[in-house]
């Protein structure tokens, strides 16, 4: 989970992704990813109708409160079976037009083409551990939640486990939403104990028999909608595009490892302005400094304070060779200068 960057500017029209990755191009020619909206049904349908083989594996994050978050990993060393970690389970499906381009295999991130969503980054683990603290869990009861720059989406999935009524996952790349985020949401529908008398919806009553992958396959195969208490949806695209299109306010916005690039601060801030409700809260987890890219916590705080829209406080410091922090942000009150 080290942060490695491969910053080559590239045209990113979806059909051109493979050819252009790694080629330097005029910045003016870059087309940012367009706004797209998907449902959990869309993701289930794509998996149901796909057949070619691609290796993915299931991993699990265990929180100190006993909560487990299972997630789908693709293409990483873990899935290929490194010396330190064997894949837990393997699934072989390819998600049609949303298949992961082969060419991103060796890069953790290709600026404006692939923004790193196929992996779990350290700060998203910090964020789920922080949100799992007894004093924080209650934030999510009946809340509407947006996870910005979700990647696999562990914080958003956790929000649904803690009672959120709605979770929207946003990632730059649609293939991330189809290959990791959506399947991970589905996997976590399998996290129920067998109970013959359960009145839970059908997808939740599937017996796992300890075999999560079999459960996942059955959920995917079923013609029925996955019936969950939480309503899920998925948004793909660049923050600038999303800020223009989103017309919803959320109670809680979660985001991890999204402030590495200072050139994105303006549009990230704009999106937050558009989508945080009047009493909404933002929890942002990130490294204090991103070597080689230049962004980091103190630059972000300075940027936010200059904008005078949100107040920002540090709520957690994680001591590591590269320090990490968690920020809480909320709208400034009228008195202190809300726009
Ligand atoms: C390094 S990944 C972090 C993924 C995940 N939050 C985690 O911590 O594991 C950065 C995420 O920010 C999102 N992102 C970065 N720049 C973006 C942009 N300009 N527009 C939309 N999303 C962007 C990408 O979708 C990507 O998933």
C-alpha cells in the first residue's frame, strides 16, 4: 500500500485509454472522465452477463469492534498470490466494457486516466478504524452518505453497516466501480448468519456456509434485485463534472487519499460545497505530505481556510514514517463567515 505515482499526462477518452497510457500529451487535449450514474442492479447485471476470465480475490478488513468488511481486490500482487498473502478466494469473470485496462497493471496511479481506485490505500484503513470508534458509529444512523474518491469503498460500506439509509460511492473510473466497489458492496450483503426463521430479504438469507465466494456467485446469479436496507448508488467521473451535475446534499461525506494533487483542490472543494448538507460533516483522511506530488494535509487546510466555506479540525493523528491525519470539516456558521 505504498504510494507510488506514475504521472504521465494522457488523453483519457475511454476507448483510447490503453493506447494513451504512458504517452505524454498536450494538457489541453486531456478530456476528463464524464459524469455517469449507476445502480447496484447495473453492476449485478454486468457481472451476471460476463464470462471471460479475470482473477479477483476477496480480502477482509477486521475492525477492533469486531466488524468485518469484505472487499473484492483485482490485479494487485495480493490477488496474484504474493509470498506474504494468498488470495482468500478467486473469482473468474470479466466485466465487459468495464474491464480493467491491462496497461494500468504496473501503475498505482496514472494522472487523469486512472486515479488509484483499484487498491486499498492506508488512509482509508485509518478512516474505517476511526469511524468504528463507539463515539463515531452513531453518526451514521439513518444518514445519507457520499464517499468521494471511494476506490474500493471501505468507509462507505462501513457506513451502511452502521445504519446509513443511503450510500453513494464516487470514483473517477467506471471500471473501478464495476470491478471493486460494486462487487464489494454485494459481498457485504453475504455477511449474515444463517437463520431459517429470518425475515430478512432473500439475498440476505443465502447461507454462506463459510464460503463467501459461493454466496457472492449466488447473489450475482439471482434474477432478483438485491434487497438491502441501505440504498446504494455509484457515480463515475471527474470532480468538476460531478460538481456540475450533482443536486443532492448529504449528511456525511467521507474521503480518503484524495488530496495528493494540489491542482485538484479547487474542484474537490467545489464538489464538497455542492454536496454537503447545511449540518453535514466531512471526514477526510490523508497523509501529511505526498512526496513527489506535493499535496498534503497542511496545504489542504490552508486552501480550505482561505475559501471560508468550511471550518476544519484535526481529529486524529497517525504516527508512521509518513504521518497520516484525519480531518473533520463542517460548514462555517453565519457568524464566522458562511457565504
Ligand atoms: C489514491 S485513490 C484512493 C482510493 C480510496 N479512497 C482509498 O483510500 O483506498 C484516489 C481516489 O480519488 C479519486 N480521484 C482522484 N482525482 C479525482 C478527480 N479529479 N475526479 C474524481 N475522482 C478523483 C479516484 O477515484 C481515486 O479512487
